[in-house]
């Protein structure tokens, strides 16, 4: 909610929609009479046919002119239709931007809680490495371990500290990314609740065919692309008829005053004008060709976007199915790795086993925990990606930090 109110992209798309709404008003202005008022002052000196010079004369006064288009073979109607479709496309584009902003927030949010969980995993890994190092050191003091064992354990501690430092850096980067997405400066920290439980995954009840049909019918950018096609087609129809005659009502009125003793005079006129374009340097021909090409390009762009949307839905559906099954696998992997690491450490502290077995067990435990976090993050981000691909946010109910 905060991002939708503060992200600059939402303001940009909303202002674009308002500009498109003004464009409809501009086109509809041609349905009304056009009035123009003016006030002129002229000073002239003329010479008669006999060569006599007429004294300077000053004329001044207001005037008003009227024009109203009666018929133009549908050009105005197609122009208005085109602007209305462009307004619809702008509104739908705004809706899509809102969905994109929501998706960006979801990605940044889940990346942040994932990095936070990774920091906690690396802290635990560092503690385990230090425990192993302390066990090796004691065995070395008792003469049961070699210097090489101590160095191996010390290397494990250094690697764990490096991993913790890197994960802390990624955590701070993700904090800045989330702040930027919601429209805040990157140095403003946002407190989020950490990931405390596995996500409650649920199977998607809709089939892949249903999701594809839903995306075509309701995804805003696809509907906007269709609106752009219809707007371009209406513009092409308007261009095709722009070279036909048009009928206008014209009229005007004015009043002229003089700087001498002559009385002022008023004039009025009204008439019917038929405008017939004869030759415009082939301008109309090229206007028609351009409009037709733009309409065909809009159709091609719409079809390409539909194909891209189908691929996004297809991949998102099967990605979500895959990551859903991986969560239970990583949970079992973590439980097994933890038990193995604990048993190996106990054996080593009792004087049995080698340092290599202990290091391997601890690394396996750390890797399993990282993979579990990644499976959580994959679930959330894949679900969000599928939702934005379909253009809906109610495909599935998710818990555990959603």
C-alpha cells in the first residue's frame, strides 16, 4: 500500500492516463463550433487612379468569426474513437504498472527476509565452526590431533566468518532495494517480520489451460494491447477519409470605426463552404500508408505480447509445481544433516572420528539450511511471478510470512 502511494512509476502512469483523457477532450472539441475573436487597428494611405493622394486613414474595431463542421465522412468520429481506445489503453497500462509495483515489492520483500534468514543460518554455522575448532584445540592439547587438524578447523571458522560478512552485505543491499521500491531513500531502514515458519503450500486448483485463458481475458497489458490495435485501426480509417470533401458553416461579424468624422459601420456574413482537397503533395497518400503500417505494427505487437504472456504463465505454473515439492525435500534434508552433524561432533569430542568427517558434516548441515531458505524464497517469488503473469492475485492462498 505504501509503495502504490509513493512509487514514482504509479504517479507516472496515472499522469499518462490523465493526459490520454485530455486527448479525448481535444478530439471531441471538433464537435462544437469554433469561435475566434479579434481586434484590429490599421493605418493606410492610398493613391487614386488619377494620382491623387488620399490622406492617412485609421481604422479599428472588433470582429468575430464562426466555423462549424457539418459533415466530413466520419473523420471526426474515427478520431474520437481512436482517442477513447488510447484512453482505455492508458488506464489498463496504469493497472499493469500497479501490478508490476506490487510484484517488485514482493520480490524485494522476500529477498530481504531470505537474506535475513541466511544471516541467521551463517551465524549458527559460525558457532558450529567455533565449537569444532575448540574441540580440535582440546584434542591437540591432549596430543590426539595434529597441527593440520587445527589449521583445517581454523580455515572452517574463517570461511564461516566470510560467509556471514557477505550475507550481512546482501541483507543491507536488500534493505535498500525494498526502500527504493516503496518510494523511500535507500538509506531509510524498513523493519519487516522475519521468516518464522515454512510456507503453507497449496496446490493450484486451476489447470494450465484455465490460467492461460484467464491471462488473455484479464491481464491488463494484454487488454491494453488490444485497445491500442483498435485505436490504430480507427486512426487508419480517419486517415483514409481525410482526403474526402467536408462541409462547414462559416460566418462572422465585425464593426469598423474611423478616426475622422465618418460614422462607424458593422458587417455580417454567413455561408456554407465545401472544402475539397485536390492536391496536397501526396501528403494524404503517405498519411494513409503510415496509419495502416502503424495499425499492422500494433497488431504484431499485441500478438507478440500474447505469446510472451503464454510462456510466462506456462513457465510459472510448472516452476511453482517444482518448488512446491522441493520444500518438503529440503526440510527432510535439514533434519538429516543436523542429526549427522550432531552425531559426528559428539563422536569427535569423544575421541573418535576425524576432523575431515566433522568439517564435512558441518558443511552439509550449513548447505542444507541454505537450500531450505532458497526453497522458501523460490516458493514465494515463483507464486508472485505466476500471479503477475496471469494478471491476478487470488490464484492460491499462501501462509508462513505471505
